[in-house]
């Protein structure tokens, strides 16, 4: 079961690192236009914060492999995916809502597994 959890952690970490790139380093203005319209002048700083937090959480999912796992990072990942789903819903990005919901389900299962099924 531990191998399954580590595989989920790697999948979620890769997704979070791509979010860092897509939202912070190279945001696509066409794809993010609805969100920018909704957020106004706060869009750019918020995208930077989202990218930074995504980087920290993504690294927090894989780096503890050398020192032991921190179970709260899985819980924080699930929370982050839930918040992301809310943003995508608010911006009316239907395909991304489904992706966010699936990633939230994976992160929630990982958090439950790390706390209840296979604690460190």
C-alpha cells in the first residue's frame, strides 16, 4: 500500500510542478482571460502566490522520502486541490473543474491513507 501512496505522491507532485510553471513562470494569457477578468489587478500577484505554494507543496510531497514522510503535506495538497476547484468553477472553466475534482479525490485518498491506513 505504501508503494501506491508514493506513486500518488509523485503524480500529484508532477501536477503541482506543472501548475508552478503554467501559472507563475509562463501563464497563457488566452487560457486565463476569464480568471484575469474576474480577479482584475489582483490576478498577477495571485498567480505568483499560487505558483509558489504549488512549488512548495509539490516539493513537500517528494522530498521527505529521504527523511521520512510528513503526513500534513498530503492533507495540504487535498486542500489546495479543493481551492483550485473553486477557482476553476468561479472562472467557468468546465474541463479544468473535472481535472481538479479528480486530483482532489486522489489527494484526499492519499491524505486519508497517510493518516489512517499507512501512517509513517
